[in-house]
């Protein structure tokens, strides 16, 4: 059994800071890596040591495997945690880390590779008895696609997705037969550029679907448990915006069934460390289908930590050191409702990126809140990387309580100036009657965008100045108040 003495976090921003918090709790020294524009980044300031690994482009820095490994050796780090994004689901990097005698904090390299191939992942899900969406693998031409559509009796729309990778890249919806050839070309090109492989999968499109994912933990001793599910249906361009746990769309019987199927799949592939099995839920039919396995820590893992009390990063460290989980499925008892919003530096109407310097930052506070931030007052938001500024999580006895806490956090406490953020959109969503009633799907934002934008009520800096001017005028006219 190995013990981690110093850990290098191969990431930046919110992801790196999150891992470092648990390392601080465990008194494990950390090493940060940074690109030139990130030299004053929050994760650099927080780490015990920091190493420059390249210029701004990710390929020259955070995706440069040799430079990351060099930083580990320079600082005496004996373990690497990849966070999420960048190299987190790169089986070749995981193998390099282990080949160099370092501890990889994540699942085995072979599991990462096999689950990164969506066609293979579908086959493994079928072997484990997990329902999969009707589809066809290894499609290269429109003739093959049309042949499958005709023989399987599939109606449009259909989905084209990259067999490798994820994050919405290489994912194209096709609504009409005449658009099929162009869509195949687009998806293949995106997949080739993003993942180095243009191999595609065709699947039936599930209308009004909901996105459910199950948090899994496995150790090196054959133990696999689930920490229940999260709902991630509020999305824009296949990118998650708001998540919650538990899912408001599942009955208790269906919850147990989906979580059980997720465990069965992860046992089939001998999964170790933290991972997530994602499903598409057809609420009209009450059916669910396997989507993919994410072989890493999810952005929204904090919801599960809030509802169950387990530190997922800490458990990943335990598993990497060879320790057993130390608890059974019966020990996992969620007792709260949790909700998370992703505060991105983006225009809330167009979703275009916004970058610059944060000239004012006031983070939410008060009871039943958890903030995971990757920035600070005066920090720069560079244009080269993910636009996530912070994760805001609320908790409550039930969904209504969690929603009310989130409303307070966004509407009364949060303030970010210098860059645009999604705050107005997030507030519009959590106050929308359909969302509050739990009536939504993955198309919620697209279907309601105009109404959501009309509901924006973001105060401007001028509003704040007018309040101050009004107060000063009252003091000048009436004299100091008795309480001053």
C-alpha cells in the first residue's frame, strides 16, 4: 500500500482548487502547474509549490504531458490528480504516470481507454444488462446511416455522436433526411479535430429527455457502490448549466433500478476510483438508456458530497493508495436536497465568452451554501480556457428549501463585475414556474430562452450609485439618523 506524500494537480481554476482543499485537510502538500497567463491564478496562489509548464495554448501547457510529468519530478511529487477536463480522461497520460512510478489518482488506464470509446462502452453496457439507445456503430457514410434508419424503422430526429470523447463535440442532431450527409461530415470533422478519430455512432433521438447520472465509487479490492443520482437536464448546447440531487423526475423504485444498473456496469469493467454512469431518461415512456461513462471526477460531484457527506476527492486518494472504501451500500443514506449552478464568464443572452479582469467580486454567504471558486477579486479571466468562474451549491431539507437558498445566493449575495456572467440567466431559470415545478427537459433553455431573457433583472453599477446618492441626499437634508 502506497502513501501519497506530495500531490501534483494537473489542472487549473475551480478544478485544481477543489482538489487542493481536500489535500489541505489531509496535510498533503500540493504542486500547481500553470501557463503564462495563469501565473497569478487562484490555484497557483493556493498550492504549496507551482511550476510553469508552458504558454497559453493548452497543447503547450495543460495538455503537454511531458511538461506536467517534468513538474512532478522537479517538485518531488509522487502522485498526480487530473481534476476534470484536460488530461483527466486520457488513458495514455494515466499510463505514462504509472510507468514513471507515480501514483495515478483515477481509474486504471485501460478502463479510461475502453470507456472513452463510446461504441465499446455501449457493448459493455449491453453485456451488463443495461438498456442502450437503439443505434448503429461505426457509421462512415450516409448510405450506411440511411440503411440503418430504414431497417430499424427509426423516425427523425436522430443523433450523430463521436465514438470517442464527449463534452458536446462531434454531437449533431439531424431532423431531416436531406441534412444527414452534411451532418455526418460536420460531426466527423469535429470528432477528428477534438479526439483524433472521426468514427461516429448513430442513435435514436429521445424527445423531451432528461439527463440522469449516477455517482460510482470502486476500490482495488472489488468493492463498488453508488452514491445515488444527480439530474443534469438544464443544459445549453449540450453543456450543463444547473444540476441537482436527487432527481425530481424519478420514483424511488426507478431510482433504485437505475443506480443498480450503474453498479452492475462498473463491476463488469472492474472500475476503480470515482466515476459516473450517465443515462438518458424518456419521461413520456418511463424508460432509461445508457449514455456514457465518465472516468473522472465530475464538475457537479459537490452535490453528492452535500447529500451524502462523503468527500469524493478524499475517497479517490484512498483508492489510489490501495485502501478499501471502508463502507457498504447500506451505509450510504442521502438526507438533503442539493442544487448547483455553474457561474460561467459568458454573455447570458448569446453565451459568448467574456474575459478580462474581475474588478469586483462578492461571493454568496450564509447557511446551507457551498462555494467552489477558481478566481478572486482582481484576478484575470483569460480567453484560452474553460469559462467557469465558480460553482454555487445550495442545500435544504427538500427541493423548495434548496431553491430558496439558491435564490438568496444569486439574488442577494453574488456580485461580479469586470466580466459578464450567466447570473441573470441562472436567476431566471430558478424562478421560472416550470422549473420550480420540476417540469423540464434537456431542451428547457432552448424552448424558453426568450422568456428567460425577458425576465433578466440584473442591477447595473449605475443602480448601486443611485442608491448611494439617494442615501447621501437624505442624510444631507435630514441630518444623521439616530442610530449613527
